[in-house]
C-alpha cells in the first residue's frame, strides 16, 4: 500500500505529527516526522507500507 498526506500547519504553527510505530523515514529523522513549524506551512508526506513497516519520505515547506 502507498499514499500521500498533505499536512498544513494552523495559524499558530509548531504542531507535530506522530508516525506509526516502527516507521522509517527515508530522508532522515529516525522515524520522526520533522515538519516545517511556521504558521500555515505545507509539508507533503508520502509512504509505502509493506505489511510490517511504513517507509516515509517527507517534503518540507511547499509554501
């Protein structure tokens, strides 16, 4: 399974996102989603799930 998530910060910013247990972030982060923290920032997360592990790629700051 694969998919894409668009994550938009609210007017305050600095919100966080918790990935499922055992997730791997392909472009760094050690399983943690490092989002853009500025207000109204847009990040795009894509994932591939192989039945046991989520593999994530995170694109930051599409403003």
